[in-house]
C-alpha cells in the first residue's frame, strides 16, 4: 500500500526534522559551541536550564495571548470553549495552544533531566534545542492552516529535538548504570 501525497509530505517533513535534531544534538555534544563544559555546579546548570526555558515558555504565552485576543474580539467565542462550540478560528488557535502546552511539558522534563544528569560538556544541547523548539513552533504555526505536510517539519522539529535528547539521556544513564 502506497502513501498518499499528504503522508509523503508529512514523512519528508518529519524525516528532515529528525535529521536536523540529531545533527544539532551531536554537534552540541561534540563541539560544545557555548563553552559550557566548565559549568558543573548545580547553580550553573540550573541557570542554563532557566535560560533555555525562556523561548519555549514564550511560545506558550504567545499561544494563550493569541487565543485570548481572538476570543475577546469574537462575539461567538468570548464566553470560552467551555460554554460555546467555538468558531473554526478559535478551534485552530486552541489546537495550537494545546499542542504547544504538550510540547512544553515534555521539553521541561527533558531539559531539566539533561541539565542535572548529563556531562557538562554536553550542556550546549539544551539551549540549541530550545532554539529548535522556537523555530519549530514558528514553522508549525505558519504551516498549520495549509495542512499536515506544511506543518510537519515545524511540529517534528519541536518534538524530535526533545525526543532525541531524551533517548540520548536514557542511553547515557543506562550506560552509566551498567558500567
């Protein structure tokens, strides 16, 4: 059974995002572009975490703000989704908000674990993945109304940058535990 053109478009976007995520994380781990190797103290690691959460959190704030602004100026939506069926635009904005919240929750957990548990020479992965998160959200938001293929790269860049970090984290921790 062959893939539809939409499925092919989504697959290409996801594959490109996965490759981008892997390359950026490998680069961060091998080059340490922000020279964070000497940041071994917990307070330094927490500072890196805090700074790295600013961009992802900004996208959640922006998502909430976009929906709130839209609802305020929409007589059909001003009462909120709990009391109305919502217009198509409100449902789209709610979907963007929901997806951003889900992505942020995953990122907070992974970024936190990475900052606390991984070698300090690999800490540059966190701010770089924060940047990938932001780029991914912009592309996801811009492509959302054009369909699955148009938003696939943005969604996957946000998601896979965090998932690849998580897999490296688990692999590293298992290797440490068994050695």
